[in-house]
C-alpha cells in the first residue's frame, strides 16, 4: 500500500508510475530510460534494473544545457540528445522508455523525440 504523498496530483502520478513500472524492466543491453520532470528542470537516467545501477544520466541543469536559451521543451530536447550521446558511448542502441507517470506530451515528448532523432530506439 502506498502512503499518501504531498498532494493528490503527486499521489496520482506515483500510482500511475507504479502501474507502468510493473511491466518495464531494464537490462544491461536494453536499459530503462527513466524521466523525472520538476517545475523548472527535467532529468533522465539510463538504468540497469538487473544490477540496480544507473548507467548514465543527463539533466537540464548541466552547464552547457542550462546556459542555452530557450523554452523548457527546447531544453528537454537538448537533454534527449545528451542522453542519446552518452548511451552511444556505452554501446547502447535500444532502451525501454519509462515516462515516469507523466503524460507523453510536452517536455516528455520533446525529450523522447530528440533521443530518437539522435539514434536511440524505443
């Protein structure tokens, strides 16, 4: 049983995320691309659930992305390109997309589209 978090909106998102996560599993060959969205920033991680470790991470707080001018959706696209580049360095081509309980719309969609354009498959 999930205890109630800060607000009904957060509680609802956490419940949706749990429902999504029970069907997703990241492996070393095909890690989980997990998205977290705050009011200002967006964070993404490549996670190997078999070992329980993060392979790579990117966020809109990184210096080169934070310095770029633009909207939050444009910065999310830069984060998507950054994580795709880090994944290619690790030799990862395919991932399982975990939207984190957020709607596939806006910043989450622009991040996913940019990661796809940069070469990730999901």
